[in-house]
C-alpha cells in the first residue's frame, strides 16, 4: 500500500490488474463486476480500465491496438501517457493467478478513500451551526455506506405497497398464461417434441399481437428475436412459412428478427458481445435461444457454478434491455424409479436451470411411440403465478400439402386441412 497526499492507494495492484486483464480477458470478465473505473486512484489507469471494460461489453477483443483506438476516440490517449506507458504496462507481465488479490486490494483501498472523503464532508457539516438534524443524519449514513463498500441501497417496499402489486394473473403477462413480462426461463421437451416450433410460434404471436395458437391473448406486443443455432436459415424459413399459414399470423417480417447458425456462443467473450450488441439494438420484448446445448456447448451441464455463470449473464441482459428470455432445452429421460418426479425437475443437467427460471414450459410426447401420432402434453409453470392447466396439442406435418396442422385437444373426425381445424382453436 502507498500513501500519497493523504490518500490510500495501491499503484502496483492497479497496474497488475490492468496487465492481467489485457493478457487474459476472463480476468476482465470476472473483475469488472466488482471493480469499477472510479476505484482506480491513478487517473491514467482509471481511463485504461474504463476503455477495456467498454471494449469487453461491446464484444471486441481487448489488446494494445483496440485499447489505443478506444482511448484515441475518447481523446485520452496522450493523457494516459500514450505508447510509452501502454508498452511499459504490456512489458510487465504480472502473475495471472494474482489478479483476484489485486482486485480485492484495489476495492479495499477505494473504500478507504471514499470513507475518508465522506467523513471529511461529515466534519464540515458538523461545523455548520445552522445545520439540520436531517442533514447530519444523511452525512452519517453516507459515511456508513462508504465504509461498508456499498454504493446502492437494497431496494425494498412497504407491506402496503407489496400487497397492492398485482400478480401476473392481473396483467403482467407477456402471453397470458404462458410467459411473463421480462420473465426468464425454459421450454424443455423430449426429442422431436416440437418445442422449437412452439418457441417460434410464441415469437410470431408476440411480434404480431395475434393470440398464441389462436387462443391465448398476447398482452404485450413488440419486436422479437429468435436465435437458432440448431437449424439453418432455410429450415427456419420453411417452418415459419408453414406455421404462419397454420396459425393465421399476420405479416411480422419487420418485427421478428432471426439469427440462424451465426455463432451465438454465450460462453465466450466475443459471442456474448455479439449477442448483447444485437439485443441492445433491436430491444426485443421476447428473445428465444435455441438451444442451450448449441449456444453453450462447452458448459458442464451438471456443474451448478458453470451453468449459473452463463444464466447470470442472460439475466443481466434481460434486466438491462427489458426482454423476456426463453431457452430451448431438453428433458432428462424418464426415471421409472421416480414416477412422481415433476417435469420442472427433469430439465437436463443442473438444478440451476429451474432455480433460475421465472417461467417453465414442459413439452412431452405421451407414450414415446416409435410412430409419432402428433400428440403433445404441454404444461406451463410460473414462479409468481403458479401452474397453468395442462394442455394437449396435436401437431401434424403434411408434406403432400406442404403444411403443418395444429389443433388444441382432439380434432373433430374427418378434418384434414388446417382451415377445417380452425374451429378447434
């Protein structure tokens, strides 16, 4: 630790963390959440850290060239010392394993400086003979807040306010009964159970404002985004064309966005940056990621910590943009030794998925027959609104007529086209 002009700071730790972050962007990803630019005492290192975090959030690579470009665009390049200072920072290769310790020392020193500043402001307030008790109390609270290392207050409401808040049944739905506004969760199903088709249908309904499956009301209509890593754009195009015809969906071509097999890897910095940049530009009310296995291939599904790290990223993106996020995922095979196991406990992998989810849709093929009869049992569960009445949906693909036929419940005898099934909805 170094004391300069009465302020506690640690220049070695600040240089070390910046150097580690340049050489290993995982360090930047992990430390940017709890070390802010304002925590750096040295102005030039503060600017460099701010530039690196900005590049990281935009999905760009962080290296000497991109940092120099970012600093020049901010007109800070010469202020930080230009090429000589950046070269010196890059030449001093720090031990990467010490990055976490550097970050802790920087945060601690920053807390001490802010606490001392708040205490000095309190001293000046107390010296004012005309000061009010309210002003004194605010200054004391400020000292305590800085001493505890907290910038923001934990939000809370009174019991009266809480009781006045309506549950999703009272108008907080995105699609009534199926998905909540800004809700994060899964649509999980058996293989070939049409879960991707249902996710696509939700996107179309929300983008158009048409009732989901011609029956369930869309409460909030707006742009939607379908990120499909499993199927190519021609497959999605064909599926969408048939689905729009089957569900009588109006023109949504300018309100629904598709990204198929474009490398949406949410486990890499570049992949996250590309996904985030697209979501921030479109600002969809509903985003589908199809599937988890394709967008997070390198994640150990049974590792709670690994899964939650990436689900946490999606939660933060949802909160920032205000988008609901649906992940298309798979169910575990039925365990016949646990016949009462609820479908929400059958999401493949760690229980982190269910713990993270506000909404959960389960899709099952009853009987698991080799010859698919098109029947699907669908259940929807919501953390805030409970369980929806289970539905039975029939999905029939007709290659001869080049269409898909969808019905809710058992269709009437003799009906063969989607037009004839219209009254079933």
